[in-house]
């Protein structure tokens, strides 16, 4: 996989997080202070969808438990998350948003998603 056009610029308005797909990889696209950001769509804490979160001045806020992730590095800025999320190179050009999802980044995004899912199920008593 390589650089893909995943959205029109207008589909990522200021202060909003939206979910798009680059192949099978879910990408959370947000815009803060006019800059577009692209990360994996799953929180590293309990697999919540970051596309249901909020754009803040500090970073991307997960709506489930309040973790905030740095837009540039993906590092958690406040608990309960303690692992970073995947950050994808992103650019905006000619009215479109392009995301570079190489195989390594795609695998990292999917692995984090898989790691969170069993924890969420176990916590609810659904898994072993």
C-alpha cells in the first residue's frame, strides 16, 4: 500500500474527527488549527473509535475514557492510555487529503486494534 487519496478536503472540517479507509486500514482524520492529521482509528487503551472523539488544542481526545494523543507523534498525553497510536504521513493537495499507509504502518495500526479488542471483551466478561 502507498499514498492514497482518502477524502476531499471539505470532508475534514476544522475541529472534527472523521473515519476514512485506506484499503482495509481505518484512519481517523482530524483538522486542528488548519492542519490535517491522520492516525489509526482505534485507541490503544481499549480499542474505542477515535473518530467518535474530539479535536482539542492538546491533541486527539478519545471519547471513551479521556485519553488524549499527540497529533504528530501519537504518544498519549494523559491516561489511561499508555501506548501510542499510529500516525500516518498526510498531505492536502488540490482539494484532497492523501495518506501514506505503507505496509509497516498498516500492520502497526491493525495490530494495535487487535491488541485492544480482547481486552475490551475480557473486561465485559465476553472472552475467556
